[in-house]
C-alpha cells in the first residue's frame, strides 16, 4: 500500500527557519515532490527529488533519503506569504504509472 | 503562457443530477491527470491520460465517473448520477511528454458540492 505522513499543522515566526518532514512507505519510488497550496488556489510545484541529498532553490530546500523513506522541506527567512499548506507527494512509479500519492498536507502559519 | 484551466470553478448540484467538469491543460502537454480532494482528506489520484488514451484509471471510484479526452487536448470528467460523497475539489494537472522529474502543473480546481 501507499502511506505518506506529514505533520498536520506548524507555526513559525517571520524571518525564522522551518522544516517540514515527510515520511513515506510506497510500493515503488520514482521521485518525491513538494507543492505549496494557498487556500482556494492551485497546488504550486516547489521541488522534486529522486536522488538522495539536498536540492536548494532560493529560500526553499528539499532533502531526500530513500533508504529511510524520508524527506523534508526547509523554508528559510520566512515571510508572511509563506503561510500555506505544503503537500508532500510521491510517485510510486511502475510501468506507465505516473500517478502521485499525496500526503494530507501541512498547514504552516507564519506569525509576525 | 496560460496555465491549467478548469471550468466551472464552483458547482452546486442536487443528488442524482449530472455534472461535467472541464480541464484545459497547458498547450503541448501530452499528460493530463485528474485528482480529487474530499473534505478533510488528502488529494487522491483518479486517472491519467497520455494524449487521448487512458494510461491509468485505477483511481476512478466507480462507474458513475466518466473521463474523456477526445482529440488529446481538453478533458472532461462527468459524474452521473452525482451522490453526496462526490462533493470535493476536483483538480486537473498536466505535464510534458516523458517523466524524469518533469513538473506537474495543477489547475485551481473545480469545487463540487452535491446537496
């Protein structure tokens, strides 16, 4: 089966750093995605990891450990606009299968 | 460049009625996906088109749901007859041909309420 876990809610302070963790158990693995979603809007692609290690993109970084089934999204220099839901999604892979399995999302509240 | 667009953005229908949701993917994207999020749950995969062909429809909940992509451009998702548990947000997404980490772009979703 497919199982993706991430915290339901997190709170952080403007200017600080926050790490959102995601653990997964899937029957296959063909990459892990992070999406940002503001209420009522489309999920927006943030990052993709398929190899172990850290991918840095501006204020956002994403880390993957395939052996541990673990990823995190690191947000630096938090801004108020970063308040949103952050979705961890895994592509289990398999011939022709590109469906993403999503976690329930982590709702991040950035406070002044 | 236009993103993934979905219509209608919101729909309220009565149980037993029919609703058709439309998705226009990003131009040139062969891959088109439908996902759904019901209240309080995670986004779940429904099906995947490659051009006009259904590549994977393992997530379709039952035969009340019918998806089409005639001509390999826009897609429709019809729910007939609608039930209360069909309420939720239906997301469409698209990506270029091939996988290798290609970004999957999502639309803003069609919010369906069945009363």
